[in-house]
C-alpha cells in the first residue's frame, strides 16, 4: 500500500477534507466515552469539538458550503455546555486555593461559603439529549465530506498555511496590544491563539514546533486569566443572591443593618484576592514575551514559505 502524502503537501481542498474528517472521527470516539455525570468526560469532548470547530472555520472556503450549518450547530451545543463547564472550573480553582497560606480569614470563609453554594447547583445543567445532538452533527458532517477532486489550480496546504499564519499573526498582535485596555481584546487574543495553534499543530512539521509550544503556553496563560474573569462574574452573581436575601428581610419590616453583613464583606475580600491573582497573571505577559511569540510565528511562516517555493 502506498504511503499517504503528508497533510502539508496536499492541495488545500484535499487537506481540508482529510483534517476535518479525521477530527470528526476523533470526536466520535470521545463521544463514546462521554458520561453526563462525569465533568472530565465533558471537558475532553469539548476540547476535541473545539478543534473541529476551528478546522471548519479556517478551511470554510475549501469545504462544502453546507458545512456552515454544522459549524453553527456546534456553536449552539457549546453554549449549552458552557455554564456547566465553568462551574466545574470554579469548584476546582476555589478548592485549590484553600491550600494557600496567603489567604486571610475572610477570604477563606468566603471560599468555603461559595463552595457550599456550588454544591447546591445541579451536577449537570445539560439537556438529556446533548450527546445525541453532538452525534447528529458529526453524522451530518461526515455525510457531506466527499473526496475532493484534485484541482490542478488549487493551492497547496503549505501555501495556505503561510497565509493563515500571516493573517492570524496580525490579528493576534492587534488583540495582544489591546489587552491592557480591553477584556474583550484579551478574550479574542485567547481564541485566536487557540485556533492558530490547532491549525499549525495538525501540519505535523518540525518547522512549526516552537511556535506550537509558544502558542500552547500563551493559550494556557490567557485561559487562566479568562477563568479568573469569569470567576469574578460568578462571585458577583453569588453576592446578588445574598444581597437579595438581605433586601427581602429588610422589605418585611426589619431594620436594615447599619454595616454590611459578614458574608458580603467576605465576598468582597475574596474578590480582591481574585483581582490580585488576575493582575499578577497579566503582568507576567510582558512585551518581551509577546515579541518572542510573534518572532516564532514569523519564523514558522518563513519556513513554510520557503517550503512552498521549493
């Protein structure tokens, strides 16, 4: 049997079909291990589905137009599972912080209170047919991925990769430069780094290995900051629930307290702790570190460009 060509040396139409089809199969295998009561199985499934979404987006011009429907369906399924996954992350982060000696009494009490509150939340907020929805999307997608004809005029995957790295690199630089003033820029930098990493990773080329490692590191750091931002929002929602209870008691005729309730003071102390963690993470993403990432992306782009011209 003849050995199949490396992905990067295929026409981009064939590469797109091969990559998306292969990732769809990986998702199907992961779906078989999914259990609604197991948070880690949901996380593992989401990771692979996220890769599939990225490939559908990046290769959208070289896939059947109808594949857009499956990409939108995957986005909707992610929306259904976001809150569930976020709650699992909150629990894990807060539990790990209980081991930190730098916590003061108010912060520790707030963490224990919030963890107690999370235990009252349902173990799963996903609809019972979530896995069936994923399976239907994968089945529909596989039915549309027919072998493409080798168009002599089509560009090759390594040529396409040069354009992707250049375009996504510029976009990433723009968002990284705006992170200090905008949380939205930080969120978009995280998503862009993730999509770019997934794309160049699948090329399986030594020339991009350093860029992949750097993107993976940035994805992790930006992901940690994002989790802290979402945790702050979650603490605010808990604060509102406590505050609503207090207001309801006051509404019944009792004299409102002249000072804040202890539970609310503790939550504000925990918010300060979260803000300090987030600030420290942001300060670690220095200009030098950004320059190093962009330099490695440019080196990868030039290596692929040389390959496409060989």
